[in-house]
C-alpha cells in the first residue's frame, strides 16, 4: 500500500510536469507566429519611404515651377531692356511684372531648398530605420531559432513523461487511481499532499497525531480531514 501511495505522488509530479511543459509549448506556438516587432519596424520604414517619395515629388514640382517662372522673367526682362517698348506706362507695367516674377522665383527657390533639407533629413532617418529593421529581423530570427530548439526539447521530454505516466498508471490500483483522478481537478492538479512536521502541505493545516501515524504506517489511503487530499 505504501508503494501505491508513493506511486500516486510520483504520478502527480509527472502529470504536473506534463501540464507545465504543455503550457510552455502553447506559449511557444504563439511566439513562433509573433512578428509584431518586425512588422512595426517594417511599417515605420514604409511610412518614411512614402514620406521621402512625397518630398521628392514636391521638389520636382517646385523646380519645374521655378524654371517656368525663370523663363517668363527672362522673356519679360529681355523685352523690357530691348528698347522695343517705348510707352512709359507699358514699361512700368513690365517692370512690376518682372519684380513680381523674380519675387516668386525667390520664393520657389527657397521652397526647393527647404524641401531638399527635409529630404536630406528623411534620407538619414530612412537609413536609421533600415538599421532598426535589420536589427529587429536579426533578433526575431534568433528568437525563432531558440524557440524551435526549445519546442523540440519539450516535445521529446513530453514523449518520455507520457510514456512514464502510462506505465505508472497501469501499476496503480484502479480504485486508488479513480480517487486520485476525481480529486485532481478540484485541487489544482495536486490530489496528493506530503506530510511534514505533522502538517498537510496541501492546505497547511496541522494534522491530528492519529492521522500522522496512519500515514506513516502506509497501510491504507489516508485523506486530509481539511482539504481531502491523499496524504503521503
């Protein structure tokens, strides 16, 4: 009988170990599919690429506008100083047009310079983000390798534990096994509790000496009067 009780306790330890390893395997399954850090780095990089593309497009548009205004200003200026126009009022109007075009030209040139500065900053930021993505990808790949290795080790360990559990359950009296199986769900998987210094380690209650003695004799299944666990 004493051996049967010890086997129940050993079975419990095996099954708790199995549950712990199965729980860790479930975590690994989730983590193996988790690319959140990489996805975030990719999203930041793509956003900055789009920002740089937009700046390049704005720069080209501003340069074309500046070229167009420069051409118009050159035409007005050539006509103004060609001597072909004699009318003072017309000359004054052309002078104002030229000043307006040159002012617009300066504004567009300043705009081009500002966009170029922003594009330079964006290019630098893009390089930094590419580095962050490479680092995130490297860390993710390393993590995946570790997780897969751990997964393999756990699966191998579980196969051994399940074989031991099956073998052990076949050696235990069916009535004792039935009691054990009935208690486990309500006791967080711990249907068997050790007795140390006259105390049930399942519920931390001091036991009557008569119960402690019965447990020591090992001639029968003894349950804790408080938590109902099988005592060993």
